[in-house]
C-alpha cells in the first residue's frame, strides 16, 4: 500500500536493486545471450526519436515493474517544471508520510527541506522511494493525486496495459505495466525532457550536503558506451527489471527488460539488446548522397529560380537496407510564387525496390516574392530609364 512504513519486508528490495554486480558478470551473460532467446519475461527495443520498434518479446504481457514506475514519476516532475509549477531550485519540505516510505531510501526526515534538483538526483540515481513521494506531493499535493495524474498520462499516451497505484513501485499487487508501455513512457521522458540525463547519467554523487552517498543502481551508466539512463527495479513479484537508453552515432535507442531472474541477467540481456540495436540498425535522413540544396524553377516570382532541400527528420532502417535504398525527388507541378521559406514544394521518398521506407517533405530554403502590379510598374520604369 502507498505510505507503507519501512519494514524488514522492504529491505530485500533495497538490497536486491543495489546489489554489486561486476562487469565480468554482466559480460558473461551478454556473451551467452541470443536476443531471440531471452530469459526475461518481456523485452522491447525502440529507436527513441521515431518510436520504431527494433525488437520485441512478449511486449504486451502485464506484470509488476517495481521501481521502473519511477520513469513515469520523473516524467511528471519534468512536465510540472515545464509548466512552471516547480523549478530546480524550488524547496520541498518533507512530510511524515514521505519520510515513512520503505525500500530504497535516502532516509529523509519529516521537516527537512531539499531542492527539486537535489531530490531528482536521489530518485534517478539511488531510486529513493521517500524522495519520490516527497516530489509527488510537491507536484500534486498528495501521492494519490499524483497517481491520478500518472494514470491520466497513461491514457494521454494511448497505452492500454498500465495501471499505477503508487509513484514508487512498492505496490506490486494493484499496479502493472508491460515492456511496450514502459518503452513508450521512457521515450516520452527522454525525447521531451532531455535534461533528465543530467540526473540519470550520474554514476556517483552525494545527497544531503555530501553526507549520503549516491551510486547509480544502473550499472550500464558506468561501463556501457553512450548509456546515460534510465531506471532499475526489483520486487519479488516483479523480478529484476531495467529500462536503459544509450546514444551512439546520432541514434538513441531504449531497451526494456522485465522479469529478469537475477541482477546480472537483466544487465547482460539489456546490453545484448543494445548491442543488437546498434549493430543492426542505422538512422538516415532525406538527404542521402544527393547534393543539397537543389535549384528549382518558380512561376510568377520576382526571380525565376529558388533553392530547396529535405526537411529535417530521421528514418530507421537496417544497415543492410541502407546499402540498397534510393532517394527519389518529386517536385510539385508549376510551383508558383509567393513562396515562404520552409514551404513544402515536393517530397523525397526513400525507397527500396517498390517499397517506400519513408518520405521527407521537400521545402524551400528561401522566400520568393510574387510578381505584383507595382513590381511590374517599377521594373518597366527602370528598364525605360
């Protein structure tokens, strides 16, 4: 139940989620892992910007997710700051209710005051349940009001397999999610609020003026190249969980492993998923190997030509597909002035054989004024003179 006091029951969760797993342990699992035969209960791999699914295993199976719940909690805190409800320097006073949380804690006490900045470190790095509840109260007034907002956000994102009952993940009976929904919540957080990486990417830090050490429960932040988040989670019912994200070669991918059998397995299988994603897929744009910008004709303009190029955007494809794709430029018939910079004047299709993998708008890179009566009159006058 929300507000459960710190008891021996919760000690196992704190210990299991922060267990010291060595890099050799993780690498052993990674080396022995076939992504098509994962041992975890559910998994997802997505490209963050487009949401393209790169891999999935039992992605809609509903199950408890433990402290991975805090991905949604961090999303709502960041959203509250974007809306001006809080700032990083807002001071939050700890309630008795928040101080009474069990499991992983920063051992905050009733009446203590911390900034949102300090508290986000404790949540993102140490997975502190007490601090998470204090932040929830700062955003919504109470944990239950915050939970209502969590569930509304689930609906807003169009997710169908998630119900939250608390903001920490301690309650593993009345709430559940699935690998797909977790990936989409994580995607919303990292794409809309990239400042969260200032916290989830921390390996070690301190809390309460240097008196409490914070060590990231996500071991991948320390050793996996490009990893800067996101969240671990464990309860007996949920098993060992990890949503991780890494950025390489202008491509950010998010992996989700739910229901792992032990800590080294969740890290090893997450690493194998990330490796699979970076080894197999690539991000391309609409420019291809063509020379940009291109010059196009315009009718009824003060000049007869203008320049255009593909609108910024990305498409995810396998590296094998990237070797075979072609870029086909189609220009609208009889482009007429006036033209505004950024106006679509055609498209660029990325095709492989008869299949269109993606389309990018072709847009003007400059304004072109249209011919007017006064412009014609002035031009005629200048030619006569």
